[in-house]
């Protein structure tokens, strides 16, 4: 389309905007097409032609230097076309990339991948299912598509793998042959940028053993403070102390001062550890910082006890914030034994204490995670909304009896029927979480109950559940 034609279209557009007719201003070829129609119909025909011309005729041409490598094919079929509207509604209702990745995870669990026009993981994505690694690396490529070789990752072909494919290969290698994976990291990680080194070192938690300690200790002089901190946490999981001694400026000693050591019991005296009473918000903030930066093994050692003894003596219920902070500390730096001990103890105790296990979920196995969810649904329906805080759950396993074995469903229906706007926002987040956890049959029944409680059938809050219910079969 030349400049004269563009000017003519602009003049016609101005006529329509001001309520006039544009037939006399149209090109001769357009008049020939629309001339036999009524005046109103002529204007509609001209408008359709003009819209097509603007949409196609003025579309910028791609520069000849542009390289357009084809999008890689994934290992699963695309989601059927009839389900794409439900998918788009579910994606639209999610608020961040992590939640959108959960939609993709559920769909992948049912045997499909998403259409790239509906959703694409970003080049830095680390939460999407492994099936999308080729798409992530495709976006990360600069000079065109490079397919990772099918052979095992080695020092020689390290650069032939893009980051996502490399991460998947190293994860599998850490599970199968951790020593070989560690050797690769030792050889290649120093030459990578800080954010890539951090992502590589995070994979060390798979199959972590004492043999990894020398490598992790060598990272104490890494150029990145985040890498140093992560290595310290991983060493703490192995029982290695990050700090020795301690004076007035020792963070572990400062944290210990926020904890009161006491005794309980008349016949069998036992040691207890209780959060000290705080005097100001500044102390609250400082204590939170110390719990985040110190390691469990160092804190327990400060009191002269082992990790299990320290956890067993901690007095849950005295300070809710401190309980959350100690839970997060255990999840970040506690040994595997300490994590499972704390989880099993709190789950066995039940009630509100079990909620603190939610902060341990990234370190728990699937069985314990499912036990925790079922326990919350059954015994603490008033805290069912806390499920939205947990991470690392698997999709597609929550059955209808799990949801009805207690009062959680009744609490959810009551919240839907109420007029509390804040509670309704909580309900929206909870329905999204349940839409991820539930089986298709459970999702379908839950929709029926929530709608019966007063939620409109077309409510955006039900988008994830509707998608889940529609994915009734597993494509293989």
C-alpha cells in the first residue's frame, strides 16, 4: 500500500468518525464492489474493505535479516481445540507466572501441552514442567535454534545444551549418579554468570551426600553472595557448621538471645526452648532476619544440643511468628532427618501446630504432603485457606472423600454464601489451589457444590476447576 492510498484511507476514517459518508472518497475499485448496495450497506461494505486493507496491507514486513527458527515440537500433543477457551479462562484468572505454570503442570499431567499462542514459559522459567524445556531454550537462543544432543551431558558437550535442557539433564544425573553431576558442576560452574551458577548449585540438593561437602565448602569464596549463602545452607543440611565460636557480633549468638531456655515437667525434667518476649517491632524484624540467615545446626549447637533435640524441645504455640520462622529455618537448612522429624511430630499432634508443616513442603515427600493436606481438610477446616501458601504439591490426586471427610466443604460453602469481600478473595485463591490438587471427578463435584452455595456458574473463580473437570482422560 502506497502513501496516497494510506492518505485516502485516513480521509475515509475521518468521515466515519464525524458521522459522514465516505463513498465518494473511496477508490474506484471499491466503489465498483459497493456501488450496487443501499447507502447504509455501501458504508458497511467499505468499512469491511478498509479494515481488511489496514490489517493486511499495512502489516509491517519482517526484515530480511530476521531469523525465524521453527518452534520445537514437544513430546505430548497439543490440548484439544475445544478445551482452549477453558484454558485461556484459567490462565486469565491467575495472577503470576508461578500460578500459570501450575495450570500447565495439571494439563501436562493429563497428557497434553498448551498451545504456544495461549501460553509460553519465559526464557528464565524454572517452574514449568520439564516437557517445556525445548520452548524455554528456544526463547533463550540468540542465533537460532540449537537442539540439545541426545547423548549424556558431559564437559565436552556442555555448551551444546541450553540452560533448561542442561538443568533437566543435571537433575536426572544428580538422582542417578550424583558424583558425576558434581564433577561437571565443579568443572563448568565457575565460568557461568552468577544467576546460572546459583541455579546449578540449587540442584545439589538432589542426592545430597557428605561427599558433596568439599565442593560446597569451596564455594565460600564464590563471587556471588547468594551462591555463598546457598552453599552454606546445603552444608548445614549435611551437619556442617557454618560458624564457629561466637562473640557479641555473632549472628547465631544474637539469635540465641531471642530464645529462652527453660525446664518443664515435675518428675521427668526436660529442656524447653521458647521464643523470648519481644519489646519492639524492630526486634521482631531483626529476629526474622536472623532466622533467615542462620542455620539450624549452628543454632542447635549454640545451645549444646543436636538438631532433633532442639526441634523436640521447641515450644510451638508460644509465638506464631517465631513458629513460622523456625519452620522456614528447618526447611532451608535442616537435615533430611530434622525435616521429617518435625513434620511427623506436628502432623501427629494435629490441629493448628500441623499448619506449620506447610512451610516444610518443599522438602517433604509426596506421602507426607498428602497426609498433611488431608489432615488440614479433616481437622482444621477454619484454616483450610492456608493450603494456598504451600509449595511443591503434586497435581491431580485429591479425591472427593478427602474433601468431605470433615467440615472443610461446609466452611467453603459458607464463605461463598457470605458477604465478606476479604473472605471471597480467599475463597478464590483456595478454589484455584483445589483446582490444581483435585481429580477431574472431584473438580466436577466441587463446582456443583460451590454453585449451589451461591457462586455464579460462569464465575472466573471456577475457571481452573472447569478446566480440570473437562480434562477427564489422560492422553498417552
